[in-house]
C-alpha cells in the first residue's frame, strides 16, 4: 500500500491558559498546517556522527479499539428507557415541602419503577408530560435530578423520587406562563401514570476512602442529588460500605419557609453528629457581621480557615449543584 509522509505545525496554548481541574489543548485553526509531501531524507547531527532518518505515516485505517466504560465496572446503567419507548410508572406520593408563604412551591414526589430503572445517586430521569405542544406534537422530555438513594424512599429499590419547583412567571406582555412539565408534575395525583426515561447523567459514587471529607453546596432544588447521597450515608445500612468521614452541607434558599428537607437533615445531624455538619444560608432573612445578605459563599466565608485546611487534604471532595 502506498504511503504518504505528513508534516504538521501545531501551536499550543501556554500553560497559564490551561484549567487546573481539566486541562484541554485546542490548537488554533490558524496555526495548524497539514500537507502531504514526498518522502524525503532528513539528517540528525549527533555528538559523533551524522545519522540519516526517514519518517513515514501510512494511510491505513487503525484498528478500532473498543472502549470499556468504567461505569460498567461500578454497575452504572444509562439510557435504559428512551423517549420513543419510555417506562410507565405510577405516582405513589406527591406532597408540597415548602410553606404556604414561601416564594414559590416545591414538591416531593415518588414514582413506582418496580426496579426497572436501576439508577444510582446523582443521576437523573426524564419525564414526558401528558398532552401536546402548540405544534400538535407530544411534549418533549424534561430531565430532573433524582432526589432518592438507589434504594429509594421505601428502601426496596422499586421507586424513584424527585424534588420539583413549580414554574410560574409573568412575561413581558403581562401574561401568566406556567412551565409545562413542572406544573404537570406538581399537580399529579397518586395513582396517575407517568412516562419516565433514563437513567442518565453523572453518578455520585461513594468515595473509596470511607474517611473522606465531602463538602456539598446546593441552592433550592439543587439539593436533590445531595439528599440521595446523604440518605445512603446516614439513613441506610450497607454490608460493603460505611461512611466514617465528614459530610458538610451548605444549603442556600431565599427564606426559611423555603428550606427543603430540613427535618430530615436535622435527624441526620442527631444520628451522626461527628460525621455530618449542616449550614443554611437564608439570603432574605440572614446577614453576616458586615450586614451583607447571607448567600452560600457568605456563609462559607465564616469558615474560611477551616475549609481551607480541609481542602488541602487529598481525601477532600467539593461538589456544587444549583
């Protein structure tokens, strides 16, 4: 088979432009030049003699290497159910978890899966709301972070739970607009069928080091994956794993009436006072010593030195969800 020699000139970005958490190299299209040329000899001068070298690149297609997903090693399943053939579960429970005077409604709901959607903590499921859109087509799915551990709220691995805020707003024309899927879900009655897809997305597997420190930052319904994680840590017993480290949760909301799963988290704190820390940041009601509104970063600043010492350790993880 004929061969073609290929030369390339690539300009790489300086190291200062690389992200410390995920370095990526993207050569500019203006600085990359690839051209086919005739094979020719080049000379390399060594310390003692002149050596003739010849470089060639064949045009043969390399053998395809099948990638082995690390998720398979952990038993993680993705996309078992897709929009064209969703799983039909039933709403078992749907309850509002914010007070009546809260700025907006948030609901906690549980759906039956009969174990057919084997999700892991941190993953999401899709929901296809009933009805059709303005073009007469079925509504598209919306993704929601799962709020229950892999065992589910009932501990039998046959349910999945969601934490959903009802979306209602007034547009520029003064019209009240309701989010299609969030209102469909928040209005569900127990016994109603629901079309589900997934599971999809990144999972939150327990750290291999049972003594690790996990710092979690969440706002509003961003608490969902952390609830699933914390249930596994403190409300469940597993033969192959016991968390002995520190889980530190920072939860931000606008008002105290908007605090989600407050009673559950306080029970966890009572159950494992040495392993679970809980700090709320209520922006419209709390301030710091300077009179500034209490957001998550404001609350964290009060523990700056302690957090910095934890973050310097190799077994400390920090997870943020909004």
